[in-house]
C-alpha cells in the first residue's frame, strides 16, 4: 500500500497540515491499558486511528508507531474511529519511514553523501587532505 498525501479540503480552514493516508499498526497507551489500533491518517499535528475499544474524547493517551511515541489527546471519537491531537508537532516521515521503498523505487538512484577514504588509494587520500588544507577544512586522516 502506498501513501497518499493531500492538502486540506476543509472550507473553514481548520486543518493546515498536510495529511498522509496510510494503513499501519499502532498502539494507544491509556490509563486503562494498551489498545491495539490501525493508523489511517497522519499529519504533523495529529492522527486518525481505528480501534476496537475507543477511548472517549478528552482522554490523554500516548500514540506509538514503531520507534515514535508521542503524547496525545483524543479530540473526538465516533464508533471505532478516534481523532488524536498530538501534544507537539512530529516529523511524520519518521513514522512513515518504516514503510520502506516500493518495488517501483528499487531502480531509482539513491543520492547519498560519499564517504571520504572509502575506496580511495593512499595517493588519493593524501590529495584529499591537501585539498582540504587549501580550502580551509580539516579532512580526517582515516
């Protein structure tokens, strides 16, 4: 399943953060215990989750997905769906990074900073150090 990011469609302008539609496992920690949930919608400011036991509006919870845990308040609850308002803005990419790359992305080049001295000869390493001195930066000697 992919991720669809979309802007606010709310005419009144209440939502200002972009939202990503997803379907991922998550957990809600409440004072009554842990609740298994399905993350359906995510933004920097909040989330929409589905769960079998919905905590009532106003309940303080901790939303957890993978390595990300953030305190939140249940803004609304309807049926098995709960709207969460995070205590602080999160980097939603940290939650979504666990989706991995899709098969169509496998042939796309990945751009990363090259490491110095990885596959360099001794002469190339010395040249890199001299260049560093000439431009005023310290190039480590490995």
